[in-house]
């Protein structure tokens, strides 16, 4: 399933083809190393809490992150989908960094 064309298309859309994609890319990059909650992500990225909530919803909807806990005790992790497609994710990161 790694490098599946449909998965790659979805990754490109979420991270490069829509507004806020770079912030979502930063969120995944952080969650790869350390599971965090919304407030911690907000502080880490210097973004508004509501903006982080929006990006989290988009990432959850597209099966890119998972959560453990409820209400105020929620911690986010990268999903199996991202872990499986990490090669494609890193390729997109590399191409976006070159285009800056």
C-alpha cells in the first residue's frame, strides 16, 4: 500500500493543494516525534487555538491523525495511514521546501 497513487493524491491535496496545507504539514511533522494536545500544538506552532482545531478536524477527517482521550484530555498521534505513507509524505515535504 505504500506509495499508492490514490494515497499520494490525497496527501498532495491536504498538504499542498488547499489553504492551510503548510500548517497541517507542520502539525504532522511535530506529531511524528511527539504526541501533543491542541493547546500544546497551538503553543508549539504559534497559531491560534481555533486554527489548530480546524486543522485537526481536516487531518482527522482524512485519516491522518488519531486521538486518544476525551474532551480536555485528548492527545493526537499520527495515524497508520501516515506511517504507511511516510515515504510519500517526506517526498512532499522535500518538494514543498524546494519551492519556497
